[in-house]
């Protein structure tokens, strides 16, 4: 049965040696089977038929209006099974592998990053439940997300006003500020969160499920005192404060909001009580691999536009500008970067599917390389197209760059991914620099 996420035990094996608990060979075959090709083609048709049209929502005046206008497109994604595809078969969904998910996301994101990110935000919001939840919790809480109707949303509530890069900081650092206290068989949550995709729902009435990273023991060290609590609808006390206006993802909701005495049953702890930090890290592994794919999608859209422009535009000269060597070489370099990024992202996804020892490292490489390459390549392509790439109404490149600019700073900013995810790994004496080689 498919189970592509990395569990907390696999992320940090007690022995400190990942090879002892994993050890599956690295898949090297990059060819897709017939089912995957059909999945990819179906997602491409859907993206062109449904998501391209939904970009008109981006012209509305406020972030909330723009987000609300994407609901019909999101409902179509649910109806066509794209959320079920993000939920592994072992948990009742249709997902067989992260590679499948990567194929689908490239197609959806190429046409409409805002709506595709709403789906990805829900997928991320479900990860603590899928990775750390008990069978009973999954059965109960996943139910609305397995339907092929409605517009269910889930949010992974980690980021806070004032910064979230140091949740494990000991005093006098504040670390994670949101708190939950036990009261009469419940947890009562108070605190503020920011940037959590779709968390306040379609009408400020909250997402269907919020997985809240919060301090559950103020006296314990952070690695023992932070937990993830599941907040399921119906609930009271999630208070919308404002929708952030950002230059990219114009039809995606990024709210600032607070938890005011939000009360959940004591049994709504996901994973171990006090085990919130490793569960958060484990929940991000699949998303990190996928960020490389998001970079590919934005670069691909930019490249297709720029190639067409270069083949058809003379800009007052005698020949189409692709005939100029400087333009041709710039397009060549962009295409190489796209292929390299896709290969890395697919390899990282396949390594996660195979539970390979190098999976977490490759996922972090995909996150950093894919996000930073996308910003560079789209900027280079804007130089190919020239000044018209700066005309928002008539050219997609500036909008694609605005979406790409978020990739290095979201889903764990690349500073933090380098520090927590990779630097710490390299500093460990047990680190094997050749793990990804799959040598005997
Ligand atoms: C489109 C979008 C969607 C998002 N969706 C979600 C979501 O669903 N859920 C969610 O919780 N968040 C979400 N976020 C927020 C985002 O993922 C995180 O808040 C962000 O990745 C963390 O930011 P940061 O690392 O810059 O942290 P900050 O705490 O803001 O740190 C700022 C900077 O300080 C420096 N810094 C801080 N500490 C250190 C240190 N110890 N060592 C070295 N440098 C340091 C680094 O340069 C860092 O970049 C989203 C953001 C966007 C734009």
C-alpha cells in the first residue's frame, strides 16, 4: 500500500543511522508507465480547460474576493479527484506515489499557481494527520477530504507574527508562542498565526481542519514541549485579522489570524505529545521535494512564452530575435536548468517513495535548487523578452516571477532549510556524502 511520506522515526532513526531502518535501492528509471502518462495528460487537459480560465479571479480588487472567486475551480479539482490523489491509498485516498503527485502538480501549477497552491496548502495541512495521526484519528478527520464534492480546506498552522524560524529556541528566545493548556479533558489554544494558506476558510469561517503547532508544556525544553493539535470543524474562536497582500499568488489566501480560547478534545494531539517539532519536520519532506516541481512549472510557463516570443518577434529588426546568438543561448541555458531541476525533483520524489537513505537530503536539495533556479531563470527570460515582459496586462513573465519569488522563502525559508535540514546533516559525524550514489 502506498505511503510516501517520511515518518518521524525514519526522519530521525533512534540509532542515528538512517541506513539501518531504510536501505531500499535508489530508483533510477525516469520513464513513466502508461497509467502515469494518462494521469499527466489528464491533469494537463484539466489545467488548460479549468485552471487557465480561473486566472481571471486575479483581476478582482481584494485578496479575499480573488480567493473566493477561485472556489468553483477548486471544487472542480476536488470533483476530479486531485485531492484524493494527494492522500495515500493506505489512508483511503487514491495516491500511489509522490512521483504521481509531482506529475500532476507540474501541470496544475503551470496554468494557475494560486489555485494549485490552495490544493498544496491543504495537502500540507493534512500531513501531520497522515504522518503522525492514529488510525482512528485518520478515519474520523480525513473523511471530508476523501469526498469528491465540496471545497474542503486544511491548514498547517506553524508560522507566527514575529517570525517562526526558531521554534526550538530556549528562553530568553520566545520560540513557538502559540500555547495550549489542558482544561477539563480539553486543550484550550491561544495565540496568533500568519501566512497559513487558506486557514481562515472561504468565508472567514475557518478551514475544515487546522493542524496547529503550539507549546503544550511551557516548562519542558522545546523539543519536548511543542505538539501539533488537530482543530476540526465546527469550532469557535479562530478570528480573522487580515488577508496579506502579496505581489504573487494573487488569488491565494494568506491570512493573519488568532486562536482565542479554541477548545479541542484532549485526544486531538497528533503523534506524541511534545513531539511537535519532529512531526513538523517530517510533514515537510514531501512538500520540499515538490517545491522543485513548482519551480519547474513556473519556469516551463515562462520558457514556452519566451520561446514563442523569440521565434515570432523581430522588434523592428530583420530576423526573429531567436536568430541572434545571445537570445538563442539564453533560451538554451533556461531549458537546461528546467530539465536539471525536473530530474532532481523527480529523483527526490522517487527516493521518498522508495524510503531511500538520501531521500531527505535530496528533498531539501530539490527545495533549494528548484526555488532559486526558478527565480534566476525567469529573470533571465525577462531579459530575452525585454521590456514588454514588464507589462502585466500583456505578458505573463512578471507575474510568474512574482510567484517564483516566494519559492525560496516559503515552505521553510531556504536559510532555514540550509541550516536545519542540510547544515545540521553535514555536521553529523555519521553523514555519508555518497548516500545518494546508491553504491554497494
Ligand atoms: C505563499 C505562501 C504560503 C505559505 N503557507 C504557509 C502555511 O501553509 N503554513 C505556515 O505555517 N506557513 C506558511 N507560509 C509561511 C512560510 O512558509 C514560513 O513562515 C517561512 O518559510 C519561514 O520564514 P523564515 O524562515 O523567513 O522565518 P523568519 O522567522 O521570518 O526568519 C526571517 C529570517 O531571519 C533569518 N534567521 C532567523 N533565524 C535565524 C537563525 N537561527 N540563523 C540564521 N538566520 C536566521 C533568516 O534570514 C530568515 O530568513 C507561507 C508563505 C507564503 C509566502
